[in-house]
C-alpha cells in the first residue's frame, strides 16, 4: 500500500506568450520549500496545454506566472478555459508577476481576473501573499487576506 505524499500538488506554468523560465524554476523551488509537490509545465503554455496538464497532474493549485507583461491577457484566456471545463472548474488558480506591460498594479485588471475565475491575483509577484495563500490552502483554510483587492 502506497502512503499518501504530504502537501499540495501544485502545477506551475508560464503563460502562452511568455518564454521566461527562471521565474518558473524559482516558483517551483519556493513552493517545494513550503512542503508541496510541484509539476512545472514550463514557458509558453497555451490554454489547451494547461488544460491537458491539469487533467494529467490533477493539481490542488495552479500557479500561473508572467514576466513579459502579457500576464493579464494570457491569464484571462487560461483561467477562462479552465473554468469552462466541468472537470477542472473547481481547481484553485492563482496568477502573478508582471501582468501588464506598464509594470504597475491595476485593480481593474485584477478584478477582471478574479471575476473570470482566478482565486487570487498577485500583481508584481507578491511572494509573501503567495506564501500565505499556499500555506492556508495546505492547512485546509480558505485564504482570507485581501491585499489591495486582489484575492477572492
């Protein structure tokens, strides 16, 4: 009989147009240090590949990262696609990093991502808030902090 592995199953992914990789490696290590298991889909992940990855890995949480500034647009497409799939509609999804090319926080963008189905938006890559979210989820608690109107 196999013993259940501790921690969450987390899927880390880049966005469709983002070819950056070090952010994904960093996130993987960061989340693993919190005691969770991570599958990393890598950069340039279109929504259909993310959907297949979620079906294959059955994650407790999907972490979408953007460095190139197109995270809002690509993230909106990705989360909308996941929420349209009945078997994936309930998976937790967060997004963070550089979500716009101007490099500034945008509450309207964050609100739209939340309305589309993101469970949290970490604009500018707020790792303290990500740590809190992942820790709360791993402990079976609902994330309750509301940083600048960016979490549901």
